């Protein structure tokens, strides 16, 4: 268990105001926490372990990065549980533990992103910290732990989302905001093609994501619908997409540029430089590993190569989803692959009969052909 002496007794003075909404919510930050204080009566739906669910008495919420514990389990936290720890840290931040909800994450508070959008008398603000490089998962992936007797394992990598609405939303509308915001978070992740760490699928979030939605009960403006057809739903989604995208870029450098890499796209299938060299070493030509790896890294970032690889992987995905028959998908994929030597301007043409084999899957064939291009055919004039 962490010793409480390792933490400052009073962190309230270290909080710096970083944002204020038009309805008066103040957003503060220090090294390990972001605090949102409410200026008046608010109702909220949160996933907080403490004071979570639907509440009308909250005065603040906070997002917090706890110090790492040896066992990465909830009982290793100061106080011996998540609930106790949140109460302790609430007091350190100068907040009332009985009226404060909280979220925890391994993401850095300095990497938080804030997005605000408005339409007429409606304003939405989203505050997001995000990291899925360790814990990214796809709904339905094999589970990594099970809760028994109140004990859980703390896993790094979380997308925590705060949504502030300046109008009054009844309880059912708040829950609908969570649905819309969750879809929007998944849009941001899938537009970046972030991989699951537990399957070959594209992630839909992390396994520990949390969310807080707060509305202004003192506002005369009441909104009762937050689905995708409503303006509230649109603004919530746009804010969440913007803030999630920015937070992922800040925290883990997950960006369109970082994803424009064949090896990055293949990573969710367990393919890396080592696997490529194993295949390349069995092909014709001189076995110069260092030279091959250097050329592979350049080849991997070629936009045309990324475009072809991502197209082939999508065929593989659709075969897995049952949308395309495997044989038909494989034949089309092999036909596409045969254009690769021309696309990358190889010095010579491969013998496709020796390299491609319809008995192998799409990814295996792609690795064989692309490895051959890197080892035997590159002219240094790839575009």
C-alpha cells in the first residue's frame, strides 16, 4: 500500500484555472488532476466508483492520475480501495468527498484536450484525457480479468470524458448523451484505425473508459433528446471526436501521420520486423538483415504501400465478419497484390508462382510479396 506521506497533504493551492464555461463551470489542473467545480445546482450521470450514477447534489468532479502501485490492484491504492482513495484525494484537492465524483487514469493531465461547440443558446464542452496504447480493446474481445470479492486489477490506458452542458437535461437525456458520446469516442478511435490489444480487431475504446455528463439544472432551457438526429447529439459528438482525437495525439502520438505506416497497420495481426525478416530470409537474394530492415522501414511508410496494405487488411476483416466469402476475398486480394511491383517500381518482376499461394491467407501472401519487393526489387525510387 502506498504511504500517504508520499503525497502532498493539500493540493488545492496547486490547482490552476485553465478554462471556464459560459455557464460558470471552472476547470482547474495540477500535475495529476483536473477538477471541474460547479457554480450552482447541477445534475449528472457518471461512471464514478464514488457518488456515481444519477446525482443532483454533486459540487465537483475530478479526473486523476494516481501514482503507480506495485501490484496494479485497487487494494494497493492508498486507503486500500478505489472508494477510500477517491475520498482521500478529494480532501487533498479541497473538495467535499460526499458531493464529488471522480475518474482515474494513467494518462497525463497535461495532455488533456478541451473542445467547445455552441448553437444558439446551447453550449457543449468536452474535456478528455486519452490513452489506448496499452489497454485498447474492441467490444466483445476476450476478457482480461474478472471481479470477485470486490478486488479488481488496475490497468493503464483509459479514455476519460467529461461533458458539460449549459442547458438542463432530464435524467433520461443525460443517459442518451452517454450513448451518443460513446459512439463518438469510437468514431475518433476508428478513424485512426487504433488496434485492439486483445484481438485482431480495431479498438472501440479501452477496457477502463469512464464518462461524466453534467447539465445545468438552473437553466430555463430544457432539452429532452440527445440522439444523433438532434442538435445536442451533433454537438456532443463533434466535441467528443475533436477532444478525443487531440488527447490521443498528445498522450500517445496516435495521429494520421503515425498510422500512415504498413507495419503499424499489421501490428494487430502480430506482424513485426522480426516476422518480416524470417520470411525474407527464405526468399531469393542476399541475406543482409540490417539493410533489409532499413529498406523495410522506408517501404512501410510509402503512402501507396499503406493504401494497398490497408485495403487488403479490410478484405481480411470482412472475411472475418462473414461479409465476403474467404475464397472470393483471397482471389481478389491476390489480384490486387500483383500490381505491387509496378506500384513501387521494382527493378525486376517477381515470379508470382513462386511467391504467391492461394492456400495461404491474405496476410501471409502479402508479407511474402512485400518482403520480396524490399529484398530483391527496390530501385530506391518508390513514391
